[in-house]
């Protein structure tokens, strides 16, 4: 398995597996999953975002969250998320999803 072109067994902070003899090493996996990562930041992958409006709205939510986090001198992620949720509901961005799953504490 590779992560950003590096073998997983050689990534910093990774551990090898123990083989039958108790030796450490990375065994060859029986399955080797792959995934494609897409950059959905503003201005990137416009075709994908135009074909999947929900993904485009998620990008807006994350953008609002980053904006509020940058304005908060305490860098309180919880407050930034709450403000982003409020704004998205007001602006009809992921509105139904956010209203259904919103925590009222």
C-alpha cells in the first residue's frame, strides 16, 4: 500500500506487523485498496463540483468555517463550526442536512 508515494511500512510513526516468527516486518497485503483524492477547494475541480451540488455546498461550509476560525483570536473550532452552520442555514447551503443533524446544547 502506498500513501503519497511512500510505502506505508516506511511512513514516520508507522509500525510494522509481526509475522509468524515474531519478527517485525510489513507483510504483503491480501487486498490493496486504492482511492483517489480530489481537491475541492475554491477554483479546483469545477467540473466535479458542478456535477455534484452537495459537494459544492460542502466546500462553501468548509470555507465559512475557515473564515470564522481565522477571525477568532482564540481559534475556537467549535465556535467557528457553529457560526458556519448558522450562516449556511441562513444562506440555504446544506440547510436540510444541517438542521436535521444540529446539536442544540
